[in-house]
């Protein structure tokens, strides 16, 4: 049985590489079809005008049949979705057969022109065509070593045959220009062979790089799938018991079952607070999971941004008082309307407020400002806390990362708030960013498209 590896000239080439080589070869062949047709037709018409038109007509039909056959093979390769070793073997055989037929046809055409020109003519036209075809092959047939060698071998035999045939018939002295023509052709062929070697080596390096990238992509995709399955499992396994636990704590703390013992009030309050934190974490994980697989649904409406901000600040005030920070607002009496999902943008505002309070100094201040910038409404939340060091741009909005992410970090949190906020803002076709100076505080801002007031 014919081994694919022997056709490829590379026993270590795997299935992926063989498919990739076939696709590359077919795409290059299709891309250069018009260029080849124009060159061949022009040369054949010139030969018909200056030499034998019947011979030119014959080769015009022959070249047309070769190009039709090659185009059909290329089409089948490009359109095929699934590959088996048999499919690959048949495709490679078809490419070799097409290469053999087309290169023999072109070589025979050029030799026929040389024969019509007579002895000692120099044979510029046929030799120019053959050398050009050889260079063309060296540049574009490097996907398969065996295909390149087959085509170059046929062209080189034809190139050498034309001057050697004349020398054999005429038998001129070594000082004759006929010998000079042969030596010049040999020199040019050496250049062409080196050109082909360089293109072949370059393509092989590129193919190895692409194969590595494909392998890395598969590993990354597998890791992402594992992460998605993990998050789905965590959400499913935690959400139900958490809902029951939270409901029980809320019922006890509300006094519906009677006042809890005084010694247990503090413990119940701590347990309830941490249960809420855990629920928020599960909600964030669920958001990330649905965001990764593109299943988040947004309900866009024209909303008054001032109303959203003031409502968020009012709900955040108790937490700010607990953190011993003061909230200030700064905006003109104006209309700041945006088209947004109320629930998701409220989540962004609360994340920014929580982040600012977390990193503010004791007795510090948080300033919430609104302004219009061209056709955007800009919300900014500034704190006077520790600030962010330079070079942290990629980490600020990364998942599960805090800039002080050591084991003994001072600040609590999962590092999901800003990452989630970024996804929400980008889904609104808005912009989120920050400006900071280490030790002087940080200002996070969100820009959303302006909208008309609600009718």
C-alpha cells in the first residue's frame, strides 16, 4: 500500500499537518489560477502569431484541460470538511498526477517552440517561460517536497534539453555562445533550486508554529470548558442549600419565630452576613458562566442615570457608614439619560461604590460625579485611598485577582466585581476605565451612550 508519509517526504508528519498542507496547496492554486491562465494564454498566442498556429491551438486546449483538472481537485480539497487517511492519500495522488500532466504539457509546449525556432536561435521565449515556471513552482509548490521535486525535475530536464539538443546537433567549439547559454542556464537553475529550498524551509517552520498554536488553542479551549463545567456544578450544588440557609437566617433574625437568645444574636448576625456574601459570590460565578457562553440577556430601556445613581447611593449609605467613609455627589442639574439594562447597570454602580469604599482611608471620602462628554454620559467614582501602581492595567479587570493578592492581603473580596462590571459595560457598547496615582486615590469611570428622555 502506498504510504502517505513517503509521498509527503516526512515520516513524522501527522494527520493535522497533512490536512493543513493540502488546504494550503489548494488555496494557493485557486488564488493563482487567473495569473497562470493569463501567462499561459499570452505565451501560446504569441507562439501562434510568430510560429505554428496549429501547434499553439493544440497546446491551448491541453493547458485548458490541465487547469480545469487542477481547479476541480483544488475545489474538492477546499470544500471537504472531514478527512480520513484514505481521503488524504487520494488527494495527494491527485495532486501528483495533476502536477505531472501540467508540467509535462508546459515543458512540451516550450520544447516545441524551440524546435520551431531552429538551431542556435538562443530560444529566449521557451527558456524564459520554463525558467519563470520553475521560479513560480519554487515559490508556490513548497507545501509538498515530492510535488516540488517532481515539477522542478520536469522543468529542469526541459530547460537543459533545449540547449543540449542544439549543442549535440551543432557540436560547436567551447568558445561558442551556445556553450555560454548553457552555463548561464545552469547558473540560473542553481539560483532557482536555492530559492525553492528557502521557501520549503520557511513553510515547514511556519507549519510547525501553526501546529503548536493549534495545540495550545485546544488546551485553552479544554481548560475553558472545564472551568465552565466547574462553575455550572458549583452554582447548582450551592444555590439550592444557600437559598434555604439564607431564608432560615432571615426568618430567625426577623423575629417571626420569636426573639433569639441574646447570646446568639451576634453569631446569627455574623452567619447571616457571611451567607449573603456567599450568595453574592455564587451569583457572580453564575454571571461569569453565562457570560462566557453568551447566554446573558439584557433588557434595554431609556433610563435616567441620575435616578439610578441616587438610588444606588441611598442603598449603599449604611455600608459606607460602617466603612467610615463619606459619600459626596457632584453633577449639574441636567438630564443624563442612557439606554441600558437597569439591573445590570445598578450592579456596576454598586461594584464601583463597594470597590471605592474598600480601598478608601478611614474617615475618607468617595465622590460620585456625572457629566456629559460629547454623546456619552460619564459616571465617575473617586476615592482617596491607596491608589493603583503603574503597569497594573491588565490586572485591574482580571477575574479572581486583587492587586494585593498575597496570602495576607488586607482587603477582602473575590476580585470579580470589576471584571463583571467590564463585561456589563462592554455589552452596553460603553467604556470603563480608571485613572490613579499611587497613594492619592483612584477614579473609576463608566461611559455610556446618551439617549432621549423617556416619552
